[in-house]
């Protein structure tokens, strides 16, 4: 499982867009893109899904207890 910040940054770079250009195209504030790419935890799911929809993806709410082991595995790599 790719971490959201890594996925978004890779996709944005593949598209050849700056954070500002990507925010404009996604219809969100630049701070939304920056928060996602910095791995901030306090994100608005609706805005994240708006950004991810550009790549045909969405996220659903998940309890942290359900993903905690996966996060630890990803961070140890």
C-alpha cells in the first residue's frame, strides 16, 4: 500500500505540475496539496477525495486501529 503523500507527489510529478498548478487544476487550495504531500494528519476527506478523483481514486473513512500495523510496516521500509 502506498502512502497517500507518496502517491500524490509521484502522480503530480508524472504530470509535470507544480503544487500550485496541481491545486488549481484540482480546484483546491494550495495548502490542501501541501498538507497531503507533507503527510499531515488533519485532512478534510472530501478535499482529499476531490484531489484523488483526478486519478480515478477515492478514500473511505477507516478506523486507525484497522490500519496501524500496515502504517508501521510501510514506515519501516
